[in-house]
């Protein structure tokens, strides 16, 4: 495998897995690792990773759980391409990549066909933050330019089987939005995990269940 300009191979420190990243593009943070570690999938389950970026979450979730398959959905072709080459480099045969907009992707991969949806979405709410001095591709990963939180949850509802689970991470400032939108589209919030931060807003992870009963557990 040949790396392209500004690319590097990073050790994921699990099962001898590596991932390709580009130093001039959006780089994954510890949030992605936290989310991948949080996700639990039943044996033989199917997983779809929305806004998958370089593919780290989907690849780790697939490696840490006995899944049937994982589908990565990423709009930006250069990120999807890095994901494909990381999958090839690691010789993974049950992870695939769909380069497509998130909205309506259920028509490509199948409605009501996944046990778990996982998403590390753009954190910045549309219209609330400046995009000055940000490369367009990086801004798309950080801000709701191409997809909103509500659109992600709408699509997740269409992708999940009844009883399936949505795992999402975000900053604490978006928690109320997440709780309201999850419930609005039939995904009942079931678990909230808080990751304290020494600087800036805390990070929160929320698990919701399609068709779930009311009641939530909170942990640190």
C-alpha cells in the first residue's frame, strides 16, 4: 500500500489495527475512541457508522464486537477513500464503505436492517459558529453544513430494526437537543454517559433504543 501526500499510518493500539490519516485534513480525537469503546453489539449484529470520517469508529466497533458486518457512511470522497484503504491494509472482510450523503442512505443500505447505528456528528449547530479560517472539508466535519442532528436521528430511525440502538457523542451544550430529537423520532434515550473535560464543555454520550420504554441511566 502506498500512502498519498500528507498521509500517515496511525496505530489504533488494538488488535494490531492501523488507520490512515491525512495531517492536512480533519483528524480523529479521543472522542471517537470513547464512542467506539462505549458501543455494544449483540453477536452477529449489524452496525452502520454515520459521518464515519476516516473510519476509526466503525473499524474499532467491528473489531471489539462479534458483528456480522459494519457499513461506514461518509460524504467526503477523500475520507471514504482513506477508509477503504485502511480496511484493505488491515485485511478486514466485514467492513464496507458507502460514499454518499447521509440523508436517504437507507434506500441504498436497507431500511430497518441494522441493530446499531453509531455517529460522531458535527458538534457545532447550524448558524451558530463562524467558519472563518477553516478548510472546507474540516468545517464540514465540525459544523452542521451538510447534515443536522435532526437529520441524523431521522435517518437512524429508518435504518434501525425495532429495538435497535443509536449511540451518539456530542458536547454537553447539545444534550437537550439530543434528548428532544431522539424522543421525537421514536428513539427513547436510555443511557447517558458523561466524560468530564478539564477544559471547555464536557463530552456526553447518549444511547437510545428504537421503540424503547421511558427511563434513563446516567453514569460518569
